[in-house]
C-alpha cells in the first residue's frame, strides 16, 4: 500500500505547508532542523525540491524526515539562518563556505554552556563563547566596572595589556589618568557576538556536527549582542556596571543595555549611536 493511500488529502496539504509557499527558499527550514553537514543538507534539499510536488514519489524514509521538519523536538539545540537574503542564498547551492580564521590572541574566554536564543527567526545556538579583555581591578563590591562595547568590526583588544602588548583601537582612552581611568575603574571589552575575534560567530564550529557555522549562523540583533555580554557580566560577578560605553554599533548597544536592563546600568555614554 502506498503512502499516498494512507493519508487524506487534507493531511497531505497541511504536511507540505512549511515548504509549499515559496519552493526552494523555504527548504531552508529543512536545513535548519536536520543536523547534518552542509553538503548532506544540500542533497536533502535537492531531493525534496524534486519530489515535493508528488507524494507518490516519496519513500517512507523521506516521509519520516519531512515529518521531523514539521514537528521539531521541543528543545531545539540549533536553528540557523532561515531567511532569504541575496548574498546568503548561495548556501542553497551546496557550494563551499568561505575560509575563516581568527587573527587576534591574548584574550580570555567565557564559555556559556546553555543554549543561546536569538531575537530573530527563533535562532538557537547550543552554546556560545565570549572573548573579552580587561584593564584595571574590580573593587571588593564590584561597583567600578565599565563595559565598553565595540564598533561593528573591532575585536576585544581596545588597549594594550599584559597578554597582548600591541596598541588597541582605543589605546589613548584606556589607562591610568585617561578617560577610562584604570586607577579607578575595571574596564571590560568583549568581541561582539558573531564578530569572529574569539566570540562565537560564523568562523566557529557547531559542536553538534563539527562543521563551521558559516552562512548558517543565525541573524544577530543588537539585543543578542547585549544579552551575550550580560551573561559575561554574570560570570564575572558584576550585578551593575558603573557605565556602559560605546561608539557607533557600541553606542547602540550601550543604549539598548540601559533600556533592557535599567537596573544594571548606572550611566550611559553613547557616541555616534542611534536608538
């Protein structure tokens, strides 16, 4: 007996709802839930594109896979990008991912071992790492911390320190007697989520399958960047920062942090940021 004869037409139509709307691009939903390599995922997509218009061609094994897509597990460990954007659509073609490498060192890493949920598209990573550097000393009641948010493309290396003596991108602003005075304050700067300078991003490997996230990395929002660094502050034992500081993208993050967590921020310094 064929699969088609076992299912009512109404059931079949509902089963195909996630992919019927826009054919190939919607098959990204399949790739988001099937934890295989990009190459294997590409084969699955190609196969379903060929078979999606005819249930009679679908084997029982294919049906089980499609049913899994329709009803994913309650606790999803990874859901990557599933949106249509021109420069990312190449991921549907099963082509090679870009070559990634990390070019900075001398930072500390906080490993957040719980799933991290993104603001857009229900994105989920099984875990994240946050690369950060510090200057000065945290006082006994942890009230002198300044969180410095980076711009779009900067690493955590805002100034030289003992683990990396190269000048940083804000070298003249951080240090004894400087605007962010390390005689008074404990300055923290982390690489933004998705930034690829030590913090989890497209250049990181998915622990579920050992493959680089690449273009399957979830879409990142300002809120996600703030949330990742709130986890870092918790790890460091800091309940409230003396100030949240940043310029450009960092300025946006400092404003967002004060809006999302008004009780966690005493002051905001936003330079060239928008709300």
